[in-house]
């Protein structure tokens, strides 16, 4: 099978939560433990840091990887979802896993995947761990996919666990209160393994303390203060992630991790890891910014960041997956902005008709489009050179527009 055929098989034959939603969600570690054993326990061949949290876990993972690379280590990075290329999920020192490695891995193990009815995510985690073992990485940064306790990545015993923050997201799986969600995410805390919590708050503090004591794990709540460290990742909200990363690195005794190396790593996250989709500036006149923020907590920070921008008029392109409370999310943004709404092209996408129905009483200027590319083109026609176009609402909205822009270049 060719690489494209392998991709088509993975996306069509294997359950994939990001595209299908609840129908593809399979909690529990039995299948993943069996797969890991079948593959020869690859995760035991490298040291890793496990990163969970409602918001910021992707940026935090990339920052950690960048600093370790800057210190001269060979670093594996596993994150999800991807924006443009499946291989973005699995990187070593910022380079995506080669296509041929994906082909070889799936071709060899396809009968097992099919026989065990593995999910897309379980298979991808197995691929990442196997590749990191082959590449003999010194460290791997492993981002949790969903939750923590029952996530497929949770078979590892890391040298450090990091939980960035707790918000109300994926409540159908993790619980409808922040304490319940905190307990699920705290499931990545392992016996004797230190844990860093990025944000301390009264609702969840006791839960983390209780589980850390039970697991005999050192626990650190990050103090919110202005950090002396800067990062190349735009957006004032990234300062929270910087503080978490610096605290996490301070917990570890890793050779060559000096303040100078930390600063260089934080200033070269995009260069070192190829991260995209975080306050990414796509154009300057009109200014176009894209961000993968998608839940209430994430969009709250983005709305605050928008207030620091200078523009004549604000145009917002949005789309959502099912299950979002759209009026509540829109209420975070200015009423006088112009909104261009559509549906991401995936099964979980919230259809335009449902969008319209949920916003029928809104007094905002809202236009609806059959596709995000049409919404984007309409926005370009209506925006002046001193205006700001902001793209958000779902990772898949940003991915679709970036893909459209890439194709339109050729």
C-alpha cells in the first residue's frame, strides 16, 4: 500500500474520535497495554514527560520539547490532533515521522490492528512509541489525547507529570464538574512521580493534593506571576504555559538545562518543533490571525488578547463541533464584530442549520456559509486593509482554512 492508501485506510477503517466523536471513544487501557506488549514495550526505552490539561497542553508540550532540543537532547514529541498532515503527531527534533515509516508500521501490523479492532488513537500511540524507540530518543514529550486516567497514552511511567489546568470540556466523557474532570486528569499521576499543576484553584486543589499523597508524589502548584522568560509563541495567554514549563523543568535535574537554554528554547518553539495554529499571523493587511482555541476557557483568553489588537473593524470566522454551547461562546466576543460561520468538514462538525437555530435570537451581524473556504473568501472581500480577521472555534476550522490557503497557492 502507498502512503496515501495507508492514510485512507487509517481514516476510514479505524474509529477516530476527532472525526466521529463519541462513537469512536473507547476508554480503558486493556487494548493499549496489549498493543504495547505486542510491540515489545517500546515506551520503556526512553524517558518521558506526560502532559495533560484542558487548555495549553499542546503549547506546553512543544515548549518542553523545544527547551530539551536546545539543550542538545534528541526529543520525541507526540501530540494530537494534527492540522494539515497526520505526521505532525509524531516528531523527533521537530521533524515529522517519514511517510515510509508510517507505511512500514501499518503494513506490518495491520492484521493485528484489524483483529483487535483498535482505535485510530491507540494505533497512533503505538506508532509513536515504536518510532521513538527506533530513533533512540533521549526524552519524549507525550501529550494526553483526552482526559488522562483512561487515555491510551497513560500506559507510560514518566519522569514528570504535568497538568496545565482544568476547564469544562469533553464533559460527556470526563464529568460535568471541574472537580470530576480534575480527578480524571489526575489519573496520569503515577506512584512516586512528581507532578506539576499549572493553575491552582480552590475547586480542584484538594483533589490533586489527595491523589498526590496517595501516590507518594511530590506536588507543585505553579505560582501565577509575571515570568522573566519570553517565548516566540504569540498571545499573552502563553505566559501561563511558560510559567508551567519553567516550573516543570525546575523539578527535573536534567543536565544542561540552564536559564539561558530555557530562554533560547522558549524563543525558538516554532523553529525547533514546527508548531502552528497558536495566534498564527497569516497576513498583515488585512491582519489575519488563526488560533485553535475552541472551548470556553480557551476562547476567553483569545477574546482578551483581541482587545490588545488595533484595528478598524473585527471580522470573526468560526465553526464548531457538536456539543458546544454556541451562544455562550459568542458572548465572549464583541457584539459589533462581523461573524462568518460555517461547519468544519467532518462528522462531528455542527451543521450550519443547527448553528442558525441556536443563534436565532442573536442581534449580531452573522452570515452563514456552506463551507469554511466560502466564509473565508467572503470575509476577505468585506474586510478593509486596516481590519482584523480572526479565525477560531475549532482546531478543524483552522486546519481547513490552512489547507485551503496551501492549495490556493498552487
